[in-house]
């Protein structure tokens, strides 16, 4: 049988087929090697792997203004008022007027001394501009009391007072203690302490006696013992002794 040479076109097609088959093999081999190196592309969580827990930020306590509870004992009431006078926090969102209102709420119910008391309290608190500066450092303040007593000069003041000049149950309590301030400076907490002394003038009306035929063995009605109230404050560090 006589053989004939291959058709040039057929030879070309055969060569192209062989080249394509070789390229496909190389591509498949490369994909296989890449898969061995990188591992399976599975983004679903593994059943034996616990999810990473997330930590929530600790809840911050709600800022509160100081509270002065009703009291009939002058020393107890003065101590509460002193703490309210020196306790404030520039980061709380409150302003000096809010802290002033706490003390005015327990001021002279007749209103005679309210204007003077407001001026006294203002002199103890930072002004608006100073408050803004202190707020940049998260400054807060509180007081520790070391002593609270009726000054000896108060008896002399009572003797020199004109009739009716002092309200019923008026007295004075001198407070001695330490003012503490805390804040942040250059991302570091800083504190300062300063000894303070001042006098709180207040009145504690006596218990209202029973009237009519009410039996003395009955339980006194709520409010039978009036609470003390504020009159004025001395200048800071100029107390009665």
C-alpha cells in the first residue's frame, strides 16, 4: 500500500491540540499545588472552634447631685451641707448652678437669707470660665471632715444680736477638713489636698409642742420635728473659732 505525506493543515491542527492539552495540564497542576499550600477556602466557622467572645464596655454610674436629707440635729445637718458644698464633678454634665440649687433648696424658708446664701455658695464654686477649664481635665472634688463643732464666739454673737435678729433655733457650726481634688493631666491621674475651715450658720427650729387634747402617748405625726435649714456661710478659711 502506498503511503502519502500528511496534509500540512492536518499536521497544524494536531500540533495545536497537543499544545492546548499541555497548557491545560499545567494549569490544573498549578491549581492543585496552590490548593495544597493554601488549604480549603472555607469561611464558615468550624464546629469545634468557639467564637471569640466580645467584651462590652463597663457601664458608667449615672451622675447624681449631692443630697441633703432632712435633719433636726445641727451638727448632722451641717456635715451634710458641707459635703454638698464641696462635692462636684465637672465631667458629670452638671453646672455650678445645679450644685448651688442643692444648697438653696434647704435655705431659709422665709426667703430672707436666700440672696445672701446664693452669693456665699457661689464664692465656694468655680466660676463658669474656670469650670470649663477644669472640665478639660475631668476635675472632681470632695471633702473629708475632721471636726464639726459650735464655735465659742457664737455665744458672744448671740449676746450681741438685737431681739428678733436671729431666727428661732439659730446656731453656727464650724467645719474643719480637707478638700480633695482629682483629675487627669497628660493621661495620668493627679490629686491634690488642701486643708479648709469655714462656718455654716443655720437654724434648727424646736419640735412643735402638741396642741389641743391630743394625747402625748400618740406617735408624733410626720414632720412634727422641723428640719434644720441654712442661713449663711462664712468666707472660706475665715471661720468662727
